[in-house]
C-alpha cells in the first residue's frame, strides 16, 4: 500500500468501492485508490469549488459510536468511532493502513499545537476515510464488533448484510467473513431433491426477497462461485419481466441489475423450464399402473381422468415452477381417494425422479457450465 504525505490535521484513506458484475453505482469511478492523503480545511474547501453552502460535517452513527474509541471511520456522511483492535486482528488491509507512519506536522500545526490524528501517541483517534457506503460499512462492522445493541441470537441475515460482508470482506481481506457468507448462500440455494420432503423449493434464504436472487447471481460471478449460478438464475427466471430488467435498489440507492448475458439466459431458460415442467407432468401420469396395484379396475380410469384433466390445469402442465409438486393436483382429481396406496406411492416416486433429473440438468438448461455440479450438490446436501 502506497502512502503520500501532505499538510493537514487528519489522515484520510481514500478507497473506491468494489463493484459486482451487473451492478451500478452512484459513484463515477469503480477503481480502488488506497493512497493515504491528509487534507487541511482549506484543501477540503478547494475540493468543492463553486459550492455556496458549507460542507455538512459527518454525523455519528447511532450503532457504532464509542466515546473512548481510538479509530474513526468516515463513510459518506456518517462517522463510526470504534476500536482499532478488532479491525487490525481480522483485516490485513486495515492492519497495514493503520501502521503507516504519520506525516510530519506542518508549520501551522506546530504553531497551533495540533497533532496528527494518525499518530499512535496522540490522544485523538485515527481518522480514516473510506469510499464504502455507510450502510455497507455498518453491516461489515456488525460482523466484527459488538455494537450498542448486542446480537445475542441474530436472525437470518438479510441480503444486504450478506452482500456487504462478501464485498467488503473481500476488499479488506477478511477471508473467513467471505467464506462464511458464501457457505450460508450455498446452504440456502443448493438443495438436492433427495426425497419427497426435500425437493427444490423456491431457492432463497428466508429473509431474502425474490428479486434479491439478482444480487446473488452477481455475487456468484464476482467471487467465481459458479455452483451458486444455476439455482440463483433459476430463481431469476421466475421473476416478472419488469423485475428481471430493472433489478432492485440497494440500501444506499445504487441499483443491482443482471448483465445482459445473464438476462438473455433467463429468457431462454424460462422456456426450457416450462418445457421441463410439462414433461414432468406427462411422465408422472404415464398410464402404467403400479405392479402392486390392488384395484386395477378402479385405478385405471382415475389415471385416465387425471391425464385428461391436465388440459384444464395449465398451472400444472405449463408452470415455470417445475419444482412444485403435482400431488395436490392428484388429490383434487381423486377426492374420494380411489387410487390404491401402491399407485399413489408410485406417482410420488415418479415425480421425485423426474424433478431430480431436471435439477441435475439445471446448468445445461440455463446455458451454464458448472464442473461437478451433481457431486457438489450432493456434498452440500450431506452437510445439512
């Protein structure tokens, strides 16, 4: 990390935010500048030429402001006064940043008795400017440092928390934070259809909104976590066209959108998933009865009626949600429960088999190549 010295009374580390594929930012630049600069109040005024109003000073954060803290992080218009120890212990980037030598005091500082905030012998806390949004930085700090509200039993993390931990964890080299967050996404999105009770339902963590799957695709692209792409893109296929094209707003107001290539995959994938759903229905209701059928004369007509009524149930045969069970449809059509138990169980087994085959081919259906997809899904399933 390079450092520059200039006159002033505070140390500001200017760093540009990380960006994920397909995401857009309110900032003009997406590059990272990790140089260390010191700005005087006059220089800060020069940074805003033509401004008729004074620059509004940053406001203390409600959660992370400790009067005895020895480090102030400034993100946007928010100040976070914390303790440097946890950052130094967990982040090599912050460790290097905070160990940089302070620039010597200029004549004005010497005359006024001012001290450089970065100096380890000073009473004032070090002052570091970062180009992260206040919202992202708050999520990052919550994962590292106890705030004013202890997280005794935290709920499932939101998308914004997971996204911030992955992006800022990568930026500041907090590897365990990135790994933990990606493992959480894998647990929620990678579901092998190993039994009738664990078929792939809509794949998203409990606190995520449906549209947040767009952000998961971008995080998977950005971290090269290819195994997350098939289920996340599958979830994107189930969004409306408006949601798919427009994406969603992050907490800081920037928009999260898919790249054009992934939008194209979703539109092609929608058609293929509907086709897969129709084939599942037709194969489940094949007219072959169970070898153990105890009432062949009663079950055969019911099989014919269930197959014939598919033409009036497009939500079953033409649904993009191929992972939804057809068993409720069977129960509606066989209200008097004439189907014998062996035939009923056979239909459940057929559905499970057909859905598992679609899951195994999911990367192919969405135009993706994921090495060892089936094996990795099975491995992930065994962890839960």
